[in-house]
C-alpha cells in the first residue's frame, strides 16, 4: 500500500506518491515514552533517546524512516502496541507516517 503524505516538500529520495524511502515501521498513537523500543532497536533509529533534552517536550518517540531496517524488534516490547509496519497503519492514523519522518528532517 502506498502512503500519501500531507506535505509535498519531503526528503530527497521520497517517491512520487510521498512514500518515504525505506520507511518500515511507524510509531502511532498511545506512545507513553517509556523508551523500551529505543533499547530494543538494533539500528538506533528511534528517537529521541531518554537523555535527549527534547524528549521531555515531545509527546511521543519517532522512527527514522531512512534508517529503520525493518527488523520488527521494537514491536513486541511496546506495551501500547503503538508501533506498526507502514502498510498496517490505518487510515485514521496516516498523519503519524509523516509525523515520524518529519522529526528527522533538517
Ligand atoms: S523495525 Fe527494527 S530497525 Fe525499525 S524501528 Fe523497529 S527495531 Fe528499529
Ligand atoms: S515502546 Fe511503545 S510506548 Fe514505549 S516509547 Fe516505544 S513506542 Fe512509545
């Protein structure tokens, strides 16, 4: 399934339909910022980390779409089932796809 993002000015390499290159997993609603997924991720692609001052201001963590290796290790450790593969993100949560990617732009 292809995903359409709200913004057309996206990272280099994104496909014509705004599908982020390589994005495999997305953190959606319900994240409580317990950082369990950060510890489980072998690619170090979930941010911010607990010791990052930005963590306090944000309401959730995010997966870096360019570095996620699609291993799924973060899914079973999440107590709120907030992490899901891109293709499983339901229509009413599509905004989270861009929200995750947007954190890593700039
Ligand atoms: S699928 Fe693997 S690489 Fe991607 S965010 Fe989860 S643990 Fe990290
Ligand atoms: S494991 Fe789930 S609830 Fe915990 S920080 Fe990661 S996404 Fe949020």
